[in-house]
C-alpha cells in the first residue's frame, strides 16, 4: 500500500496567517490526491481534489499544489472557521490511504 | 438533498459480527462507487473498503481483508459493510462516502473524490 506522510502533525497559527501543510507519498501518485477538513464531531469535508482543483463552494483562500510524490495545501489567510484537522488522501489506487492528519490550532 | 445515512453500529464482543448500512438519497445511487472510512476515538481517518458502481469490484484495506465484506443493494439505495471476527482495534466511527467523478486528468481519465459523507455510526468492540 502507498504510505502518505503528512506534516506537521499539529500547527499553531493566528487569524490572518498563511499556513502550509504537506503530504508525501511513498511512490508516485500523479495528481490523485485530495484534501479534507474535519471539525470535532463532524464528518470530513472535501476541500480539494486532483491535487489542485477546488471543490465547489470552498473559499479561494484554500489552494493545493504538487504532483508525483509531494503535495501542499495552503491557506492564504486563516479565518476563525479554518481551525480544524486536515487530511490528505491518495486515490491513485486501492487501498486508498490517508495522511496522519494535521491539527490546526489557534495561537 | 443529497444525503447518506449510516446505521447499525453498536456494542459487540470481540469475535462477534455486525452489519452496517448506509442509505443514499438525492442522487443516482447506481452511478457511483461508494466507500467506508473509519476513525478510532481520537485518531485519524482510515479508508476501509470500496465497491464499484455496478458492484462488480470490491476493495479492502489489509487490516480488514478476509473479515469485512462490502456489498450494495441498488433498488434499496443501500451499501452494507458486513463485519466479522471483530477486534478491539475495529472500534471506531464508521462513515460511508460517495465517490464523485471530477474533472478530466492529464492521463485520459478523471479525478475522483469523496464529496458526500454520512454522519457516521459508532462501533464499539469490547467485552
């Protein structure tokens, strides 16, 4: 199975900050990577698919990049509602695998 | 409204069995692959299993292969997860998710993603 290594595992930031989360695949997955946001007690929410395509309704402050093995999620200017846990997911082949998650906390 | 509603969770003893259901509404269920994803208390997300739109292909994570079986009943708009030989480490919230087809990719195919999720059903394996 493809291993997804996500970093950092946690991150403290302030409203208005620019933050970056990274995921590295153990082998090439083209652009078959999605980013999901999860808030406590809630189901995950799709933010980005295909490495860089913003899901409908997701604010443009979220962006994704990368191809092959290295991928990045960037939030350009943190808003209060963005404090949550973020996961990458490779859907290049089965078994699909998630990164370990990044908990984004208020500084 | 597009919706997924899971049910069937509960408390079960180690070695026991449980069947989860996920009822879909608001979209053409027979056109979409479906997956189960779980999350142990305080832990991250784990993909568990998937079934193709026509139910002709199924896929499993290594940690459930041979113990769990995914299936779907198209007239009932329902996907199931039959779980046997349950272990303490299977304790988790189980979510079902719809796999949506997105834009075309650069390799002649399409991008996919889980665009709709249910609220989950909790499974606790304990004596």
